[in-house]
């Protein structure tokens, strides 16, 4: 097996076994598998949920029932992050492996410089044989800057690490043709080539109710990662040798093949999730040029600009029916686009008095949906 960079995401249900406490016996079994991967020469990144569960367990003798306010959740995360990381550190130390903690929010992904800084830190840890343990920074994250679930965070981590494989361990054996909890005829789908609407319709909720991500968020994460060139496996966290089997390409769970043409680094950053600040509505000809020919978007093809966005912001590109076909970095602010929409590129300077180039969105700064 060739050397790989593998990101493993562990859901709260996997780390607690469906209880209200960390299942340390199972965590050491997972670390044993991680150690085998490291011994084989693979690089490993762990995305770990469970901070709030660890905090609740640690404070159980002090706390009765507490209301699920944002402040209380952040309090549990602040206490639990320490307990969770210490547990990982102790377990990895049994196998002579060092770990390093990275706490991230969406803001770290949206800003290009912070994205590159996070990538450099992650690569430095890997280059020195240290296993990064990543979690969302729940103690300070608000709704506006939260990634929202560790499934999508793991996809972003896979992009940061330029990983070969993302393994999402969950409370389900994989993606089924129907809900296996209510349909005895449901069958496991072993491989998915394309995540289309029919596949998305199969997603349900998490079984345990302990985590924030159900199968729908795992499909979102899988779609982001596979389009960035990362193979994805969704498997049961308590399945025998789930991690090592997934790494070896053996049949376990549901496998999502990476796209044949992974996106280059700048487009990976776009895919990582800077939220669009506005929208450009394209005519039919521009839609065909962007989607079918891979062309840049010219002002001539823009019908309308919506929202308050500025030069360098990410915008949605939609057709006249409102369907998003792509997103990209706009080279002009919204007032400028409103003035030059529908015009030929050579007219831009005459209208604005300056020019940032002939295109509204360059194809190098654009990723199709």
C-alpha cells in the first residue's frame, strides 16, 4: 500500500458509544489502528468531536441539569477540550506518538492568509511526525463563524492537509438504499460515483442524537472532499478494523471515489467554504460558456448583481431561474458590476474610468457547483 495522508473524523457517538461519557476502551482501540497506519509510513490527521461530552463528564459532580444555551455549551467545550485532548495525548503516548492540537473556525478558512497559515501549521506537524488532533473551537465560535459540524470540518481539514483519503466514522455502517432502522430490506451502498439528488435523498439523521451531524452532513463533507481530489469512506466507528481496512481500500462502509481531475489549491480554498457575499445572475449564453467550455465570466453575460460585495469577495453565479451553477472571486465590486453588466469588456474603462481586467470572474478563480 502506497504512503497516504489520511484524515479520520470521529463522531461523538463513536467516542462515547452512545453513552454520556468518553468510551476510553474504544478510543484506545482506535489509537492502536492509528499507530499501525503511522508504523506503515502513512501521515495521519484526527478530527475529534466529543469536547462537550468530555466537559459534561468532567463536571458531572458539580452540574445538575443545565439549559442548552450557547454560553453553557461553550463552557462545556472550554472545559472539555482540555479533558479530551489530554485523553488523546495519553492514549497516543502509549504507542510513542506525539499529538498537537488545532482548534479551527470557519473564519480560519474564509480568509486566504489564515487558510494558508493553518495549512502551513498542519503540514509542519505532519512533517515532524506529529499527529494533528483537530476540533472546532466551540469555546469561542458563534453561529456566524462556526463550521457547524465536524463532518464538514473534516473535509476542510482534508483540503488543508492535501489528503489522499477521508474516513468518516459514525454510528451507521454507511449509506443505505433506505433507512435500515425502519426498512429491513435496506441495503448498504458500497460505492458512490456521483453525489446527485437521488443520493442526497437517502440521507437521514444520526441514530444517537448525541452529535450535530447526520448522514446529510456526511454527504456534504464527502462532496466537498471528493471534488478536491480526496477519496471518502463513511463507515461504522465500532466496525472491526474500520480504520485500517478503509486505509487499505478494503470493503468497509460506503466509498466515494475522488473526481478524476482534482482542483488546484486556489480552487480548493474556494471549495473550502468562504461564504458568498453576493450573486451574479447570468444569461443563458454565459451559463453555457462557464459550465460547458470552462470560460471566464465576462461582464457581457451578467444580467444583474445582487448583494453588497467588493473586489476579491466570493459570489454565487446563478442562472435566470436562481439555480447556482458556480461560485468565484469577483474582480469588481457590486456597484461597478451594476454599471458594466451587459457591456463588452473593451467598454469597461470608458464607463468606470479604470479597469481591473476584461473579466468579472476569471476561470482560475471559479469553481462549478
